[in-house]
């Protein structure tokens, strides 16, 4: 069942370019316990302390655990959700 859903998503949502770009987003830990996910094109999405996607203003400024400031670049909630579904389907 999962594999059928996964295949449908691939066909409907991902072009071959997007598939390659999104394969290894980086995650930056933030001071408040949430995380900033940065895709390879520099666009960002947020996860809460449990790794679930959360919304944030597209230009919000956050503080990392290391104390530096970092700004949202977009709010790629759907893109991150697709990525999470995709990686779960492979496990
Ligand atoms: Cu944020």
C-alpha cells in the first residue's frame, strides 16, 4: 500500500530535478528546540521538537543553538512533508 502511494506521489509531484535537489536537506538546531530544515536551493522549512512540520513566517528570524541568527527563506511545509513521506517509504 505504501509503495503504491509513494509511486503516485513521485509521478504527480516530483520532477527528476526536484527529486535530486531535495534528497538531503540539512537541519539546523534552534535555541528553542525546534529545527530549521534547509534544502539544497536555500529554501527553508520548520520542524518542531518531534520532527513534525510547522508553519513559520517566510522571513522570520530565528536563533540557532550556537547563538547565531538565521532567517527563514520561504516556508516549504508541503515540500518537507513530501520529503518525509518519501524517506519513510524507503525505510
Ligand atoms: Cu523558522
